[in-house]
C-alpha cells in the first residue's frame, strides 16, 4: 500500500510540475503537457474553435492544402479521404466568374499506410492547376467522386496568383502543434488577408504526425486546413517528422516541387518566386535519422542547386531547414546550440559562403532570434547593407506543447553574433523586392493569441 501511495504522490507532483506557469517576457504562460509526442491533444483556448477532431465521412475531402509550382505559374492541391474513390476533381474560377470554372479530374487516389500496428490508411489525391492568370483571386473546391454520380465537395476556399509587381511578401514560421498553438489565429488572419503569397514553414508539425497510428497527423492537417488551403505552404522537414523514415512528411507533402528540382522526395526542393530563390533542405540527414549516403546526396544536390541559382543571378537566396547553425542556449549545457549547431555549420556554412546565401531560415528552438551577418562562429558585420555573409532567422516560436525556449540570462555569455532575441510566441513576415528585404517579427499574445506588438524590424539591402 505504501508503494501505491508513493506512486500516487509522485504522479500528483509530476502533474503539478507539467502544468505550472512559467514567466516569459513579463507574461505568465501555462504549458500544455498534453499534445506532445505520444500524448493525445486536449482542447485548449487556441484550438477549441476548430473542427480538427471531428469524424469525416469515408469519401469526404479533408486535409486540403496548396503548394506552388516554381514562379507561381500554377499551384498544386492535395486532399485526403478515408476510403478510396473513383477519382478526384479540382474546380477553380476567377472571383465573380464561377460559370467559367476550370475543372481538372484525376484517377483514383494513392494509398498512404501508416507504419503502426493498425495499418491506418488514408488516400491522397493530388492535382495541378493549369497555368494561372497573374494578379487574380481564385475560388476553388475539391471533390471526390464515385461512379456513377456521387460527388462529395469541399467548402469553397480562395487563393491568389502572383501579382505583376516585383514586390511580394511571405510568412515565415515553424514548430507549431495542435496544442498551445498560440500563433494559429494570426496565421489564419494572414492567410485570409491575401497580403502574403506563401508560408515558409521550417519544420516540426503536429508533435508527432505518426502518433496513434497516424491519426494525430490527420487531426493536425485538418487543424491547419484553413491556413494551408488558402496560402500555399512550402515546408521543410523537422526532427519530429522522423517516424518510419519520414513517411508522413513525404506523403502528406508530396505536392512540393521536388521532382522539378531533381530530388526524389519532398525533403529537398527549391523554387523561384520573382526575385527569390528558396531552397528547402533536410537538417536531419546530419544526425541519427540520416545516413552517410543520404548526407552526401543532399549536399551534392544542394551545391548544384545553389550554383545554378547564382549563375541565374537570382537576387536573393534563402535556405530553409529545421535545425539552427547558430543559437543562444538556455544554459551552457544546451546541445542544440552546442555540438549539434557545430555539426550543422561543419556541413553547410562553407556552401552558404561560397554561393552567397543571404538568409538561413530555421526553427527547432522555440523562440525568435536574429543574428548579424555571421561566419565561422564570429560576427562579420553589424550592417545588413551589402552584407559580406549570410545571417540566420530562427522562427520556431509559433506555439506548441513545450512552450517557449529561454536564453542565457547573463549578458556576458551572449555571443557577439546574436543581434536580437525574443523568448515568447510570434511569427515573421518577409517582404521581397529586387533590391531590399524587409523582415518583421510580431508577437502572438500568449494569453489569447491576439496580435501583439512588432518585436523586430530590419531592412536588408543590396547595392
């Protein structure tokens, strides 16, 4: 009996610890023990409004999301059904001209079977639009159908094609789960505003997609559906997508432009968008979930891609992956900012310098940090005008079950390359023109997810 009481006491203490508030940037935030790897997602104030955990019909479209083809000349849509169908339909039209809708039809979906014991299977349907008219707001629906005349249509969503102007903006974020998704409402508003052309998402989604035979991945993709179905989402793979050789990521994001980028799966790809060349790579090939062959293939592909982008004189090159090359730790024993960051620098930094990469965009650390132009663990410049090296943006503070990561409190231990640190929730936006970038970071208020103050602004210039 005494052992039972001891166990119950320890369980109570653990629950108290996991749910205790922590102080973050003068705000009190409650962490969410549920929703992390291996645990169910409970409703909280940031996810209670959604329909992410409802049961969908067998052939009802769900998990709808978009991605760009290079230069935004066309888009791809993917959705899932619980059972296979005889085909799928992508129907889209210019706003106000539904009678002129274009209809594209495909064959049966592709089965994706989770690697767990239940062999949970969804059927993925992927369709590419025809060439899009520029500067156009489109409405669209997807549908599954069964012969002879049974159709199940999705709600109507909207997206816009690239404008004819040089300037555009995109959202940059990472590390959001279904629990404690503090930035969700702000990302939804950003998508619905049509002020941004895509989301660059630097890895770690759902925590983890493979949990509970893959049903947590289904829930998450429905949780973000209003965002991903409106704003094309260009993602990088994170360490929390590692299960079954990254199979959930590879299948759920197969519409990313990896084939036209010359890579066999969506863990590596690139695309051009006006003055920007965005490259997404896997940081995981350098660690325990990779292999020497995968690492060498990734580095060979990356160098060829960067070389081609420089030869094409693309004004801006941004590389996106999950893990940081540089970060300020929470304590001196922090491995992510210690030997793991050194591994990342060892493999990537010389390539970034050789091909004049402008920004490295990452997540993994659940905070926001901007570096100065940096190389070889040293600050190279304090100005972002014609910078002699790349700088890093860490944007992994969208919100998840773990809460935010803090920084070293002793200012004497902060490295000179760290320009700005923000240990709470938010998201970034980047405006791109041929001659400058405007980078902003905004607070997502930890109590209600509302838009807070602007945390950071920097203009990066060339010439």
